[in-house]
């Protein structure tokens, strides 16, 4: 259950991707979801990893989420963690991650659409309700100031830094979670330097800035070089999204990176703009 | 091939989970807004601090 926190969170989210590969034979392609038995197993295994990771850097499990970008499974929980931990993460709350039922059998998709249409009638709740309620307790001057600051904040595109080892699905994650097309170069394999990409979100959702950081864990020499890049880029970002492979056997490099990221982000609790 | 009753049930379960996830997303946004308010306009945050908590509880009660 969600509980309210009066503490600025560390701007870090760890995504455990590719959970669809954790249980052999556990994915129902027709429905595009795990079988019930597989879901119970992968939930248990993912929670074990989350518990292990949360201990290494004294991070709470509110920073870690398991999902599958390729199958579009649990994208909203991942987005929720990004929103909760990012600076001004509410700017991302209009984003609708890609729909998992689009990958299901057409008949399943039609059934799901029909059921969702029935449920959505008269069931609109959003965070604007909260803002409206708060305004009741503020003077007109304070409300005006709040609105001005909000407008200023909304003019800045959210800036997300993404990193992880090669092949963990960084690009697929960005495309699926933020529902955006990210064009990658066909001439280079892997990212060797930080790359800044800006693109429009769907439905007039504005711009999202993504800093694609070079992957770690190839060699000690490269890691030392990349640490400098990370430290120069990360303080200005609203959130850092670290992607890991959920079924990876060796977590040493990832654990080391989580520790470093936590330390760097604690030094700059809010983005240096 | 037509959907079996089991497949329909499983699909409905997945839709339920998506609805729950959406609610958590709204609460995340509220939490984020509060964090931002505390950082950006601390004096306003202080004025509504007690209200924030009760409104949070109210919002949770809509959902759970």
C-alpha cells in the first residue's frame, strides 16, 4: 500500500527488465501476459532481487520495479516510480505507456477494449483534484504565485538519464514506457558517449529529454572514463533510470553502479539546472 | 479461435491490475507535486502541510 512521505527522494529508479524471460514457458502469447503460475513465481523472484538490491544502498523498494519493456508488462508501475522519484515528476503524469493488449490476439484486444470502455465511464480521477483542493486553503496571491511557478516548471522538459549494460533494453524501455519513438543510429553498435535526445511525446504531451549514458561493465579503464561522464551529466537530470536484466546471474557491476549513483545523487538532492 | 472462459477471466484479471496501477500512478503524481512544492515554495507548503496529509488520505480512500 502507498504511504505518504515527507522526504525528498533520491532521484533514482532501478528497472528490472525482461521478466518475461524469467520463467521458461511461462508467457501466454495469445493474451500477452504471464500464466498465473508463472506470474506468482516471477513476482516472488523479482521481489527477492528487489530486497537484495534495496539493502546494498539503503534504497527502499519504492525505487525498484520489475517489468518487461518488450511485452509491455508492468509499464505503469515503472512509470509510477519514475514519477514519484523524479524531480517534478508530476510533469510526466499524462503519459500513457504502450498498451500490452495491442500485442495480444486481436480477439483478446477487442474483448479488453470493450471491458475497459465499460469501466472508464464515470470513473475519472486525477491529481488535479489535489491541486484544486489545496488552492482552497491558500490566499489569491499564494495561488497566483503557485500557478506561476508551476507554469515555469512545466516549460522545462523533463530530463531523464538512462543507463545500463549493453542489451538490457534501454531503448525499448524508453519507447514503451514513455510511448515515444527514439531513433537510434544504425552505424554504431552500443553507446560509447553520453547522447542527448529530445523528442515529442504523443498527444501534444510536450518534449522529453533523454540522456543515454554509455554502458558500464566492459572494462575497468572504460568504467573509470565513464564515471567522469556520469558525474558531469547526472546532477542536472530530473531522474536516473538504471536498467538491469531481471534474470542476470552476476549483479556485481550493477550493485557497484547503484552504490555510486546513490552517492552522487545524495550530493545533489535536486537537479542543478 | 474463440476465447475460452479461462482466457476471459485471465484478461479481466490483467485489466484489474492495470486499473490498480493507474491509481498508484495518480498517487505518485500527487506525492511528486508535494515534494516539488516543499522544495520550490516552502512557505506555501508549510501553510498547507496538515491539509496535504488529510487530502492524501482522502485521495487514497477514493481508490482503496
